C-alpha cells in the first residue's frame, strides 16, 4: 500500500505561510496540499510521529478545527495529515492560489493584477484596495492570470462599481480570455459601468530582486536582498536561488523598500528561507524598510515570531 507521505507527494504543494495552531502551539504553514500541511514553529517542539491532535486555523473568516496526525518530524516543524473525512485543506489550497497578485497606485489610477479564481475567498484583500480611494477613481484590472470567476467574484466587481460611483471608462477589466469574458457577461450590459477587454494588453510584472553582498574581515558575509515590487508564487524559484547554494557563514537582510505587494505564496517562500538560515546560522533573517502596509501584512501572518522586523 502507498504510504501517507507518498500519497502527499502526489499532490502539488502550495506555499502559504498562514498562521495555525497545533494543540494550542502557534506556528505557520510553510506549505499545504489537499491532504496535508507542513507546519513550522518559532521554537523547537516535542511532537512525535503518530501524535493525533487538533489543528486550528482561519478560513473564509471562520475558525476551523481539524483533526490531524503527525506524519513526519523535522528540526523546524511537522508534516500533518488530515484525519477528517471531508478536509478543509483543499479550500486552503484554493485560497493560497487565488487572490490579488500585485497592486500599483499612481496619482491618477490604480492597476491591479489578479491570479487564480476570482471569488469571495479574498474579499477583504480585494476591498482594501478601493476602500480609501475617492469616488470616480480609475481602476485597471488585469485578468491575464485569472482562471475562473465565481458568482461571488462578479458580486465583488459590482460592489467596486457601486462604491466608485463612476462612469463606464473608470473601471476597465483587460487581458480576459474568452472563457473569462463569458463569465463576466453580466457586467457587459447597460447600466453597469465596467468595460471589458480581451487578451490584447499586457501587464507589467515587477519580479526582479536586487542583491548586494557585504563582506567585512572576520565577520559573516551579509547578503542584502532588495525584494521585488511584486513578490508572489511566480518568482519563488528566483528567490530560492539567492540563498540555497550559499555557504553556512552567511546572514540575510530582506529590504522591502520598493515592495508594494506580497502574494500568499511569498510568505511560505520566506518561511522556507528562514528555516534554511536557522539550520545554518541559528538566527532569524532581518527584515528592513517595511512600509506600514507591508508591516501590517507581516504582523497578520505573525512573522515577528520568526523574523527580526525593523
């Protein structure tokens, strides 16, 4: 028979970073898939393989408690397999894959890039974009990486239009595939001030990281990484290359001076880096130049338990 871990490997993992608790012990989900979660802790824990407990987390603004079993134990965390007949882990995966990808505000308009399925699973993240914007603001919504639109997603767009009180040209959805245009057909009727455009425009994904190496005699090498303006799942491999093959005597600083958005996958990716660094250096990664928005995101994910945030 196939083992639990072999079964887990059949599914694609999704980097998450979401705060969770195992039997009241706080941690964060480094990654998840449909049947399992890899949970990391700020300090070493004594859970053993076979331990059965309760995993507590938030999903769709509700507190979920799910029975789990410890399938694997490492220095930094544990792999947990769901014991429920109907697990909420698949919904966690959907939530991690979908959401606001990148936001760029100017003095005249806002451009928003989305990923995955547009639905109420990330309603708060979506609404935060326009809550403090004045009426008749111009919005450009890039749907190039949108895979589907649910009825609740259509309702979110209509709420944006009602909030904005603008004209038809104030909200433009572009880079839509034929399937997405069909799903948004309700928005393309008289009286709804949203303009739909097909996949003929291109968004600008600012994925690039900048690296500075600082060497002082007798001191560990310091790698200062200027985080991309948009840090999400699409640049996880580029980020991993910045630290994975460096020597043991290396310290890392993450500089968020230019960053305007962190995708859900970025949190899991950064946890993976911190896990790698703790095993080699025994100290947390530093985070500097965080804007109030980025600092609030890090606080929401309880990253102060894992990182040194300045």
